[in-house]
C-alpha cells in the first residue's frame, strides 16, 4: 500500500475521493492549457523568425541595393545626381549608380581593413561650400576619407 499525501490514507482511498479527483483534473487541465500556450508562443516565434529570414533573403536577392553606411538599416536611394536615405542622408553627386556606390564603399572599407582591424564610422559632413559629403572615419587609427 502506498501512503497518501496526508500520510494516513492509502493512495487508493485518496483517488476514490471525488473532491481529490476534481482537484487533480483541474490541475491537469491547467497544465494542458499552459502547454498549449507555450506551443502557440513557440509557433509564433517560429513564424516571426521565418518572416525575418525571408526578408533578409529578399534583401540579398536585390543586387542593386546598397545599405546606408550611416544608419545601417535602410537601403540608399541612388539617382544620377543624388544619394539619399530615410535616416536623413542627402548628398548631391555626379553620375552615381548603385553599382558605383557599392564598389566605392567596398573598396574604401577593404583598403581600411588592410591597415586597421576596427570598423570605421560613416557620417555626413558639410564642407566649406555648404555641400554635404559622406565621411568615413576611424577613431582607432585616426584615419578619414571623403567618399562623396
């Protein structure tokens, strides 16, 4: 005979008590509801991760897109005489294309990485003639380059 939770009753008698059975069934239902809730949250998380992955893959498929080096979130809009971003980057250019800009950014970053292991920062500066320029600077190696 197995001892009951109260110590004096055997397990068989405890399980025959309708109140005890009702409590156990209620606990079982609560556990089932908790399990369903956890499963639903997990499935929502999986769907979100899948949507994020698909968005990233869509971004990789778009070969003519250039991510803004200043905010690192949005794609740049590149036209013949203008490079701009939702973050506020707005630079006048001469005959610029996405391909030229991407090549310029890649070559400048590659050149910097050959001298310094740290990531440079990009900012928009205003020169003497009040025209905005894209500046790449590195506080570690104290270098800077005007790209646009």
